[in-house]
């Protein structure tokens, strides 16, 4: 039963990632359709981050009141529909309004599915969050390939988005049926949703975990958005080499996430994050010192490995840090996803003042800070997440049912009602 629920949550992660990948894959169509310059398109994309950051502090109360099942199901369907609506926007202001809503529903549904993932992880007594985020990355890649094929066949983005929205919504509705929603299933004690604050302000250990997540996401977004530009402008690679670099970064990040749970099970969360931070810092250093394309490609691949587990383990650590996983996730996401908004502009600003090499020096430093903060991401994990298995996993699952009794009650009660 637990493994079935894990697969269902993974499918929801994949559906959410497919929504993001579908939208990203047809940005050139949107740009050409509305005659947008790169700067104007950047404004529309910035509104996505703003919408997400504005909505996330309220996500904890919403999920506590309605439950992860309802929020994930409804908002992922809404996410797919807003992607479709974006293709019909007649102007930049209208597109910016659509992308603001896109960020809000996408960010809030992200909180719900991560909170459900943490609950399943608690019940299973072992790390699963890295694999869930690997499913998200896989959804992005599959959707991006589908978008590339649709564009190659000259299929309108409106037709493409309509088909994708139907598939994503169907997967979300079907997969959320397996979410365990009753107090008897969860086996946890009672907590009133009214006790959950309306607006989550991260503080204490949640704030520190969020800062580690910020460093990881900054490095991730910087590499994802700027790797091809770095390869083309700084190292004078051709367009094929530039695109290949971005693809290899995405590949190693997805591979790292899909294999991350096995590594965490063997080494523990803290040691895994420390090791990945060191790998990411070495990759950033290799990018900075490279004088030809090949070493830089290897460097970006190492960055992909280095950042792969940071976000899922930051969410997991936040969810295990307090009595309500949704509040922890929302608090960390508010900080960490701010990096997604800050990174592209900061990289560009530093590059304008100095160079892209100097800008990626900052990425190297932030990856090093991830290694230093690795202990924060393992301190509250179940015993099986710290390392070890067998009896430790069983003891952890029993301890979760007794000692972490308030962990999921908000969503249990909300879904019963």
C-alpha cells in the first residue's frame, strides 16, 4: 500500500513537471506570436516567480484546511489550464497576468505534493523525496521532448497545450486517488486547521534550511539558464555545443535525483548533501577555469549532480522539523524559490559589470555553502534517512506514528471533512 502511494505521488510530481516543461518548450512560439523581445519575454517569466513567491506563504493554511489531495488535484489541473490560457493571451500585459497566476497555482500545488511526499516518507521510514523530484525532472524532460516534436511538426502551441492539459489533468486526478486521507490511514493525532497560521514566516531552523535551499536553487537556475550562453559567448562554442551543455546539465541533475534516495539510504542525508555540495563546487570551479568547451561541459555536469538532491532534501528536512510538514515546506520554499527569481538577473548583472566567469565564481561559492550547511538537512530525518535500514526503518516508522503524531493531522482532518 505504501509503495503504491509512493508511485502515485511520483506520478503527481511527473504531471507537475510536465506542465512546466510544456510551457517552457513553446516559449519561442509565444515570443514570436506576441512579437516579444528577449527582455519583454523575461518580464513575463519574472511574473511567474513573483506569483509563486506571493502565494507560497499562504499555502500552509490552504493545504491544512482542504488537504493535500484536493489542493494537489485541483491546482495541478488549474496549472495545466493556465498554461493553455497563456497561449491565447493577446498582449504582454495579458501574458504577464497569466504567468502570475501560473506561478501562484504552480507554487501552491508544489507545496501540496511535497507535503504529501513527506507524509509518505514518514510512513515508509526511508528517504523518497529525491526520487520524487527526479520524477518531476523526468516530467519536464518528457514534456520538453514532446514540445520539440510538436514544434518540428509545426503544431500550434494552442493545440499542443490543449492536448497536454488534458493528459496532465487526467494523470493528476487519477494519481491523487491513492493519496491516504483519513485519520485511520495516517494513524496520527488531531490538530485543528485553525491552529495553522494564515501567513507562514520562516524562522529558526526553517530559515536556515531555506538558506541552504536558496544556495542550491541559485546554482541550479544559474546553470540551467546560463550554461548555453556561457558556452557560446565565453568559450566560443557553436550553438550545438551550447545546447548540448544545457542538456547534459539537465541529464545529470535528473540522474542524481533518481539515484539520490539510494545514496541517502547508504550515507545519510547530511553526508549526501555535503558530498554533493563539494561536487557542485568543484564543477563550478572547473567551469570558471575552463578555456575550452569540454572541461566546461564536465563542470556543468558536476554542478547538475551537486544541486540534484539539495531541494528535495531541504523540503524533507523542513517537513520533519516541526509538527506540520506543510508549514515547513511553505517556509523553506518562500526563501529557496526566491533564488529562482534572483539568479537570472543577478548572473546577468554581475556579467554586465565584470564577466560570466566572475558570475559563476559566485555559483561556486554558493555550492560550497551547501556543503557547509549539509548537517541542517539531516538533523530531523527519520533513522532510515540518516543511514541504515532493516530494523532501523521499522523502528523509525513506529516512532513516526507515536512521536510525530501531529505531523499530518491538518490534512487528515481536512480531507475527512
